[in-house]
C-alpha cells in the first residue's frame, strides 16, 4: 500500500488560520497515494513549504528565472546513487512543494472557489509534478488535467477547469 508523508514547514503564519489545514494536506496526499494508474508510484516523503508571495517569488526567480509570485512550485527529487539503498516499495524522498498564501487566497476568491478545494487541487497538482506529470505539451497537459479531475472527483471536489 502506498503512503505519502508530508514534512510541513509553515513559514507564513496566515496558513495557521485554517483549522483544518492538516486535514487538507492529508486529504490531498492520501488521494494521490491511493490512486490507481499513475505514472509513478506515489510512495514517499514530500517537503511542503507553506509560504508567502514574497518568498515564492524568490524561489521562482532562482529556479525558473520568472521574477514573479506564483501559486505553487514543485521541485522533483533527482535520482542519485543513494536510491539503491532503499528496498523496493520502501518510501523515498520525492521532492519539495512550495505554496504561496496570498496567491492561493486571491485565486480562490477570484475563481469563487472554497479555499479548501483550491488548496487541495494545487497540492494534488504539485504532487503529480513530483510523480513525473507535466503540462508543457498539450497532450501532457490534457493527461495531467484529466488525472487531477479524476482524483478530485473521488473526494467530491468539482472540476477546477470549468
């Protein structure tokens, strides 16, 4: 059985206002971990940084040469010689995710979505990036969006692309 574990760092205190934040994180992680037919095994540890627009703007500039804030960034782990130390099926480090509070809440408001639904959607989207999904090419974007829609439906969250 797959299991995804979050190592969460709440760097922006505004995230703490969400009483069910840990439930939202667990819901997103377990939805992906329990999903059949993904590109890669959803079994491992993920670093989750809940931060501000200012901090995510710095990360975006450093790693993507985009000098602007964004809602979420994913940093997949790079395979190395230490991977051989893990037993088959043993959880591995999959990478890191950073999410920006101000962009999250602004987008949810602009799109008239509950913050919980938008947070879970962005987190699932980011986890899929760590599992090898991307949306650069149209066919890959369609596959990723369809996977997100399928996963969100299992937890009664509407299609975010309508």
